[in-house]
């Protein structure tokens, strides 16, 4: 089954053709991220305009890279939210028109469901054993999910304030690094000593599966303000700050694993799952199998994960009737 997946929730215009939810035949991503390095964050109106410019060229390339004629598609999947309104409207409106023209079913996909399903891309069938604990960490959300099948899942917890990616991005801004801050901060941290500075331990006394990053960001702010010669110690500071974020994430995963002993595997998805320190910390902490998306481009926003999510919604729930019905589908059953 061939699905064209389209993702336009923020500053990426992305389209991909995926076969049976796993085999990626094309994956085209045009990003306006670099345009925001000076502003330190996305400007929604500008991102929406870039979406309009990129939409048709990206779609055309995704189809031609996959050597796929629109007639051969079985369905179209598109992110219906959450995200920046103008950016989302570009994708959803374009795909509604094309679905009508091409007479293809249209599947609305929750952006977070797309991230959860990014794990299946390039994976062979039956490789994963359910139930799975998934840590989904991006610039917009930080969530832990208990997954019993591709579409049956329960959210165990989320963040009380900032998302993990936001903690990276805001920390990077304080360290005068360009947007998006996660990769830049991780790169700087490679040269630093992560034991050099102590950061607070968020929610140390709490037994609830939830996250909090705003205290770490505030500590970083005051450390940079109060430390003599702080600018000469940026690499050590970045490494220590990154460690604090990764430790907090890992501790909450540990808590969930203790509470749900049936868990067979741990997955990490979303932009922050590209972080090497997080990957090694999780691998060192658990004996359970740990997986992250097969490629870095599947961690950050992409159309392939939306196609995969569309495929499993279709397969397991037969959700492919009408846009309005599909738009209301939430992550949980
Ligand atoms: O999933 P994504 O592309 O978009 C959202 O849905 O938000 O995630 C983007 C986030 C940004 O906050 C970015 O700084 C972070 O993922 N990120 C990283 C790394 N690569 C991307 N954070 C830490 N280390 C990385 N290597
Ligand atoms: Zn995302």
C-alpha cells in the first residue's frame, strides 16, 4: 500500500512516499530553519509563507524520487495538528484539494502520532515486541507513552512546563548559539566536561511520571550571569546542562519502567532523540532493548512518519472515510 505523507506543522515542508508504513521510497524535506538563526526562533507568518513557496516543489520531488504517479497512490496522509496555524493550513488545504482531484482517501494524522510511528521506518515487520514504552521528545512536546499496538496507546505523562527540545533551544540561546539550538548545543558539549557544573534535579521528590525543564533553564541563566569568565567555560556549561536534561529524561523513563514491568522495549522519538548523549545514557541505564529512528532525518519533522502513521490508522482502525471525521481523531482510542 502506497501512502503519500505530508508534514507542514512548523518550519519544515516535507513529503514522502512510504510503502506499507515502513519502506521509505522518497523523503523530501525543505526547511526554513536557517532563516530563523538570527531571530532565535520561528516567526510563524514567515514560516507559513515559506510553506506556500515550497509545497508544490516538495510534493513533485517526493513523487518523482519514488517514481510514483499520483494514480498509483492508495491514500494521502497529512498532519492536521498541532502546530502553527498558517503552516498547517498550507499542508491540509493543498492535500484536500489534491485528494479531491486525484480521488484518493485523505487521512488526518496527529503530529505526535507521526513521531511515535517514525520508529517503524526502514524496520522490518515483527521486529518490535509490544508493549513498548516510548519517550517522545521534540521542540513542542515531551511525552511518555505506553504502546500496546501501532494505534493503541496511553499517555503516561507529559511536561509541566517547557518541552525537552525547548530546554535545548532556550539554553542554546543563552549560550549565544544559533537556532535550532539542540544540535548546536550538543556539538559544543562534545568539547566540554559534563561534570564541571551542577544543575538542579527537577522533580526529585516526585513519584509522578511528569517532566519539568524550566528550573534548569533558569539555573543556566543565573550561572551565566554570576560566573566570572563564564564565556570561557561555555563548552563545560553546555555539557553539564545537556547532561542534566538527559538525566531528567532518563530518570522519568526509569520510573515508568518500574511502574509498568510488562514493558518489553524502550523507544525514543522526536527531534531530541537525535541527541547522542541521551542515546548513550539510556543504553547504559537499561537492559531492555532501546530503539530510536533509523535515520536522523526520521527524528526531526518529516513526511515519512506521517505516511507511516496514516498506514497504521488505515490498517488497524479503517480510518479513511472523510476528512472531517479524521480531523477529530486523537492519539488515544
Ligand atoms: O521533532 P522536531 O523536528 O520538531 C518538533 O516537533 O518540535 O524537534 C525539533 C527539536 C528542536 O528543539 C531541536 O533543538 C531538537 O529537536 N534537536 C535536538 C537535536 N537535534 C534536534 N536536541 C538535542 N540534540 C540534538 N542533536
Ligand atoms: Zn515534530
